[in-house]
C-alpha cells in the first residue's frame, strides 16, 4: 500500500505539498523501439505507441501497470481501451501478466512520445524480468496508467529517499524533479552503493548524499533501515520517501509513524514487491497489524 498524503485540501505553500493530478486512464499498446542497459543490473525498454500522445507522468512514485506476454506461450493478453480518447479500460477474462514499473524520461521526438522502463534483473524472474532478459525491438506490451500522478515536493528543503533496486528508478526521478536547492539524501539497500551512484548519476547533474543500509540476503538479513535513517536524520523540514521490498519497510514505517510521529503529509512508504510473492499488489497493506 502506498502511504500517499491526503490531498483533499491542497495548500500549494505547505512545506510538504505534492501536487496531485489525474491522467487519462486507458490501456495503451506499446512497441519496444530500443533495448539498452543504463547499468548492468537493469534492462531499459524504450516504448512508444499509437496512443502515447497524452501519456503523462508527473510524479516520481508513478507506475504504469505493464502487461507482458505469458512466459510459457508468448501470448499477450491485456486490457484494452474502451474507445479512442476515452477514459476507461476493459479487462480480459483470461489470465494476464501485469507488473508495475516506473515511467522514466517521458519525451517527444519526431512527433512521437516515448517512455523508458528500467527493469531490474533479479534471481527469481517472473514474466517481467524474463521478458526483459530477451527483449528485442518490435516486441509488444500494453501499458495501463499512470492513473494519477503526485509530484515531488517543491517546498521541503530536504528529502530523504530510502530505496532498493526496484525503487532506484523512482529515486532517479526524485533527483531530477525536486528543485536544485533541495538537499537530497538517499539510503539504498539490497543494491551495491557504487552501482546505485553510477545509475543515479544518469538522471540529474546534481549533488546528493548516498548511504548504504546493507546488501541483505534473501530475508534482508543485515539490513537495518531504521538505523540508517537515524544516522542520516529526519528533522521537521525533511520529507521521507521509502519504497522497495515490502517486509523490509515495516520497521521503518512503524518508526516514522510511532517513534518519530511524523504527520501523514511528511512521508510516503510504498511496497514495490514482496519476497516470495508473485505479482505483489502494492495496494495491499505492507503491515497487516497497522494497515492505515
Ligand atoms: C509503484 C511501483 C513501481 C515499480 N517500479 C519498478 C521499476 O521501475 N523497476 C523495477 O525493476 N521494478 C519496479 N517495481 C517492482 C516490480 O513491479 C516487481 O519487482 C515485480 O514483481 C517484478 O516482476 P517479475 O515478473 O519479474 O516477478 P514476479 O512474477 O512478480 O515475482 C516472481 C518472484 O520474484 C520475486 N521478486 C520480484 N521482484 C524481485 C526483485 N526485484 N528482486 C528479487 N526478487 C524479486 C517475487 O518475490 C517472486 O518470488 C515497481 C513496483 C511498484 C509497485
């Protein structure tokens, strides 16, 4: 579940304000037009398609539900748009293979809009990581969303990002989307800090602090996100974004909520995947005993 701050009474001058917008919600057919590697740990797919002209993503925590072919049959089953320019999708009856990825570098070139997805290679590859491993120009996918976008805070003087390999793309967006004057500190876990630095440097030519909370093994042994956060420090003017493996985030979320007692608008915690769970639903509570 994403702990996004409530936005019912937006005050654009508030310290932790994050502008929220709604995007047209549709299913877009996408063709892979380039397969590159921004770092050895990632496969970058560059996508475009006939309905990409209004593909919009203005938030670093955005995701597009990306539908991949059945890894056994190669058949792509995915939602379809209700109609040209309309808001809505029709979901198929047959099983689908949808996974969430962070839209990167949305840009227009030669009259077409392009978006990148950086897919982490990992040890238990499902449909997404398997597809990425052999992806080729001309392959087809379907993207649903982002349904909405919540922009990076423009007012907080300091932002702390707590991320693993799946949320480093989001951290790259944070670096590029906060003002140049914002002090950004990044705590990375489950990923080599040198590799994280090289990857993040591709997003913005700016200074940032980078700290390791440990590589961890399958059960995140040795990773202590609370200790890492305490070392970096959180004051009344610091916004905290944390995302990655859901169970590792539970102690951190409890620390933010119950030890530091941060107001809801001062942090966002989002489970991006969960050890041992295929197609983790990030709407599910990461902490069942403290879900709200
Ligand atoms: C908002 C949001 C944004 C995201 N952005 C990105 C992104 O930009 N790039 C990216 O790579 N991922 C991103 N993710 C995470 C990605 O959706 C998951 O890692 C997804 O499960 C990968 O799909 P899969 O088909 O390879 O594995 P699945 O079929 O979902 O899972 C198969 C097995 O692999 C395990 N697994 C899944 N991911 C990992 C991992 N990273 N490391 C080790 N084991 C894993 C599962 O626990 C399961 O046991 C994002 C998730 C969310 C919610």
